[in-house]
């Protein structure tokens, strides 16, 4: 089972990123970039499939030279090959231009499955995966939360996320392209032997020109405007650490004014929660 | 006639004893060699460095233990003070210490007597006349002391049954064997005295009090019977004594501790207490996942354990009802070593961590070092536990999701939270504090640490420290957004690789800025810079803020507090300050400078302090299943002395205690303060 995973470097979401409106880009800070979390999930899934069925996992990215760093992380997690298509302007391209280059590169690689992240957390276009599938003529299922490969390796049964917790189950022949939702799995932390192996690997480079594509966006960037600032809850020392964490993870101090709050004895509450989950078809 | 005793009196073929003794010694050597082979399953490690120092402290320990015994030292020193003679000598509790002393001294004297008899018989005939009588009375009485000691131990083990002792058959066997060997000795002596001294020179007899009593009992028998019994019992005593030694040797009975424990003390670690071993990142295996991954000395540790249970009694995790028991960790590893030594297969019969010690146990440890402080034979628990964590993290990637987030955040943001490194210096805004890179005209750095940089409660400590340093005219700077995690918790949780990346990066930045001196309010950072960074080329003068404040106060650079406090105060000694670095006088000096501060010490203070539960990366993991929170147990100790103010000197202790106090709804009754805050509050400004 040969799998190609498309990954992208994105600005570290915890940094207060400053956008350079003139250049349509973020201002670069020290170690400001991480793997797009959706792509990391896609890679983890690819490695798990490889561990079960054998084969090779290739990661591929289109971006600046420094993106070699995230490719190396992919090798740590379990990719066998890493390919960088260097481009200093790709960050400003639209989804089609990116997919166009990537699909040409993928078409040269053996692939039974192509995996992408559902979207990138910087631009959030959620389109590159689908366009690649279109250009390669592959079936595509997006926002996959469960991926089962048939024992004969000829088809895949996938579960995709719909609105409000609903799930759709689909079956697709292989080769196919899937885009991974964050709920698909929990990416692993690499072992030290894997890290050491990855540090010794070479990152292959592929020239955009050699792919024979006319690279460039179809659409044109005009401007970015800022929304009005949002009020953010700040934890104070008057609260206990436990409360602070609760508030931070809860997203704010205000109590939710929803009718969905269930109260009562623990076993009653538990029953209501299970009923609710069943009704909304969270429990399959 | 001159008092004396004929060796081999009434005995034929007595010299056969030497043949038997030679055989028994052979057996001992063989048994010992078998054990050496087990220890050699481990990796090499140099523990014969500083031979002079090792020898000297070994002899000090031997003399102190042998002649005075540690227990008696404790009587001469204030409770809770580390003694100065030898770093690792630990006082013991009175009862078991006293009983052990009686047995040790008694058997030691009997052995010495046999040796002196031998010398006197074959070389210098000095055991005659008054010397003989004196010798006789001393040796005889020590034998009686040994018997009393054994009885005391039996009462303790089988009558009192303290929880820290687990009784195994070998314990009873050892005690009974000692008793039988000594008692038969007295019986032999009794028959001899009844047949000789009582008849010919009755006034010598009481000089052997033990034998004398028995001799009086035997004295009615006729000479023929006495001689026969004497001869018989002589051989019985001889074979039992030698048999005991042979049996003990072959069964690897606990009595081997007589040899192995002192050995272990000799080879003990001379490294600073807070320095963990360095993982060879170029190697193949990292940490300890099987017994062969430990070093020979770590395996020797396992055999040196006397199962005394002091570590178990001292362990905060055990006290809180967690699965971890440091004594059991050592004994489990010992079982693993024995099994691996026998096993012919290359893979372990049972997995050392998951099937023997237990994963939960490995993660429960706060690395507080209370176990090592309590262990009388210098066993190193913390390093073993960290080695097993290293295997779980670096080789198997088996750890909790919280730790995964913790590592990821540190890798991506340089702090344990998903917070931006850019905002790291925000707490200092408006305080007029220098930042490295902007104005680097100082070689003194105030290391703020992750907690103070982002947690508002802990930031207040940093604000108090910087204000007092400014008022004392200390020229310092902070790193601001250049600062990253120091790596203490990362290393103690087993992630040596990430730790090394942090160390290399931090040392590079510190050196680039010509930093010579580091001041920190965090005992964990203090330990990292003092004991761990030097191994990687980062040598700095390191000061904890308690030391700095005490020093500045004594020099008069800091204003002496004016405002009367008029409150009961207790101090919680952080493990990494008190137990790791012997810093417990400095905070007390600071408190003493505050007028009308009523200091009450907790039940466990100074180097016996009870951990807050946050060290060893525990604060970043979820509370493990079972038992209470460690901080809950600590708060019970605090509540017992009814303080108005609870003072500490560590951001971890502060977080854990602050949380616990709130959890129990005591925030109005007990105020939790850092020593720097306490000082600033009493300035009356
Ligand atoms: S270091 Fe502390 S927590 Fe860990 S085993 Fe020893 S006493 Fe227990
Ligand atoms: S490790 Fe030390 S303190 Fe613990 S039981 Fe063994 S000898 Fe006693």
C-alpha cells in the first residue's frame, strides 16, 4: 500500500501572528512554523495503514526551503520519503495553483491512497485536496473521521463528519484521495531511534519547472481587512489554578444559557447524556 | 595457677576446624561470584573515582556505625539537621537502630574474640592472667547483648509488626540461626566451665557470666558425662556456625548485607545530588527498559537493600496511598535481575516496567529524594525511576496525553502552556527591568522561569523579587522573550532528547550574552543550572533568591523589615532546596529578620520535608488513580501547626499549596506567600 501525504507548514497558532497586508503574508518570527495539525493527522493515519499493510509513505510539500524542517518531523513520525518542491511565492497562491503542482508531482509517484489534511489552519480554504483528486481523476471523500481499508486492499470504508455530529459512511475503491479531520486519530510522539533515523535522511527536492506545469494562481489578491477586536477572557490570580484551567478551556467566564444543561443525580444525568448522544446519532 | 584457657581442650582432631572453615570460605567465594555475574549483566559505570575520598568516608562510616552507631549521633544533634561528618550518613530511628547495634556489636566482638584466641594460641601467648579474665568478661557480655538484640528484633518484627517491614521466611531463618549459633557457644562454654573452673578454680568462673550460669546448672553431672557432652556440643556448635555461614552464602540470605551493604556504600554516587546521569544519545538504547540497561552499580544497589522499609515510610506518594512504593521498586527490580540471570532467552520472561515494576509506579514519583535521604545503605532510587521513564518516553513512547501536550508545547513555544514565547516578558512591563539584548551591560541574569512568566499568581513572586533586587541595587536583567523552559521537568519526566535541545539552546544564548551569574526564585531551575548545565558546558554562579535575600539583609543592602507581623508562620521547605541543596537556614534567616514573626516548624521540615507533589513533572500530569493528593497530605501537616501564613520558596510548591488551600476552602485562614513576598509585605511601605 503506497501512500502519498500532502503536508503544509503553517504559522504556529500560539504566536501572536502579525499579518503583512502589503505582502499578503505573515511576518516571520523565530521558529514560527509547525506542521498543519490536519496534515499531521493525515500522516499519522498513513503510517498506521503502512504498519498494517506494508508499503511506503511519501510526504510532499510545496513551500519555502525552511519547510524542510517540518518534512523532517514527518520522517520522525514514520514517513519513508520526503519531497520538497521549493517555491518562495507559493504561500500566496490559491488552492488551484497549489493543487496543480502537487497533482503533477503525485502522478509520478506510486499511490494507492493520497491523504491530505481537511484544511490548513492558516488560510482554511479546504479545497486543495478535492482539486488534486479532480486533477488526478481519483474518488475523493473529505473530512474523514474513520478510515478502514478492506483486507484485500482494494477498497476503503470511510466515515465523514457532517454538521451537528452526524456521520456519513461511504465506500470507495482504491486508489482514492481522503482528507483527514482532526478527529481521525491522535498523532504519535516519535521515539528517539526514529528521530535519529530521520535526522540522517535526505530531503529530496523537486523543481517546479521540471514538473512541466504553468505555475501560478488563477485568482488575484486584493486586500485583507481586520474584524473589530474581540474581548478575551483573562484569568486572574484570584482564581485557583483548577478554575483558571477550567475557564481557559471552557472559552470564557460566562455560563452557557442553553437549555441543554442537564441536572440531577449522577446516574440520571449520565442517562440523559447517553440518550442525547444516541438521539443525535453520536453513538453508532 | 594463671587464669587462661586451653584452646581445643578436651577436643581431638580440633584442627579439622580449619579444613571445614576453608570449605565454607570456598562456598562463600563461589556464592559471591555467582552474584557478581548477576551484577555484571549491567552496563559499565565508573564508581572507583576519588578513591581517597571514598576510602575516607567509608572508614568514617564504618567507625561511626561500628563504634558509635548512627543512632547515638542523632541524640547529639538537633532534630532535622543534616550532620556534617559524612554526607550520606543517615540517623536511624531509635528502637531498630539500637537492636541492630546490639547484634552488630555482639557478633562483631565474638568474631574478634575467635580471631584473638587464634593469635594468642599460635603466636603471642597474651591471653593469660588478668588480661584473659577481662577479655573473657567483655566477650561473654557482648554475646549476651547480641542475644538481647535478636530478641528485641523478634519482638519488633513479629510482635509490633510495623508496616514498613514485610516478613519473609529468610528473616526468621537468619534470626534463629544467629540465636542458635550463639546459644550453643554458651552451652559449650558452660560444660567446659562445669568440668574445669568450677571444680578447680571457682573464682575464675564468674568472669564468663554467660557460661557460668549454664555451668552452675550442669554442675551436678559427673565428670564423664560433662566431658562427653562438652565434646559433642563443641562439634555441634562448630558445625552449626559454619553451616549457618554456608547456608547464608548459598541461599543468598539477607545476612549478605553484612558485606554487600558496606560495599554499596563504598561505591555510592559522589555526584551532586541533583545531577541525573547523562544519556548517550549516540547509543542504541536510551533509559532502562530491561535489567541489562542499568549499570552494574544500579544492580549492586538491588542486592544491598536490607528491606528495612525506611524509603517506603518516607515516600510521599506511598503516604498518599499511590501505588508507588520505593522499597517495592527495588525489590521488584531485584527479582527481575535474578530471573534475567537465570533465563536463557534473549528477551525478558516478563517485561521489567509493565509487568514487574508497573507503569503507574514509575510515573507516580515526584523525584523528591525522600527515599534516598532515608536509605541507610545509599541506594539510588530516583535515577532508576528516571531511567525507566526514559525508556517509556524515548523508546516506547508510552506516556500520558498531558505529557505529550507538555512536550509539544515546549518544542513549539518554549513553555509548557500553549502560550506565545513573545509574551514571556509581559509580566515585567512597566517595572523598569532591563532585558537582555536591549541593554546587556550586566552579567547577572534573573531567570524567571515558565511559571512566573505566564501564571499570574507566580508572576507576583517575580515582581516581588525584582523590586527587592532593584531596591538593593542589584544590577540584573531578564531574558524576556528569549527565555525558554530550563528543562528540569522535561528531564525528570524522561525526555532527555528534548532536555538536551533546551540545554544547548539556553547555554548558547546565555554565553552569547556573557552571563556569569544566575539568580532564580525556582529551586528546580536552581538545580538545573547548578548541577545539570555544567555537564553540558554551562558554568554559571547560581543563586536562589532565599540565599540572595538573606545575604543582602546581612550585608545591610536590603532594608530590614520594620512592620510587625504578629502572626504564626510556618515554612514549607521545597525538596529541591532543602533536601537537594541543604538550603534551609537562608529562608529562616529572612524570617528571623521580620519583627514579631512567630515561626512554628512543621512535623517534617528541613531535609525531612514532605513533598508538595509537583516535582518530577508531576504537576504537568493528571492526578494518578487511587489515594489522596500528595498536597492534601502535606496540607494536613500544615494545618496541624495552625499557621496564619504558609511561606514557601518555590513556584511549584506555591501552585500546589495555593490550589490545595483553595480546594479545602481555607484561603481566608491560611495565606500562602513566597518568602520574597513575605519580606516585601513587612517593609511597611
Ligand atoms: S523520590 Fe520521593 S516520590 Fe519518588 S520514590 Fe523516592 S520518596 Fe517516593
Ligand atoms: S532501599 Fe534502602 S531504605 Fe529502602 S528498604 Fe532498601 S535498604 Fe531500606
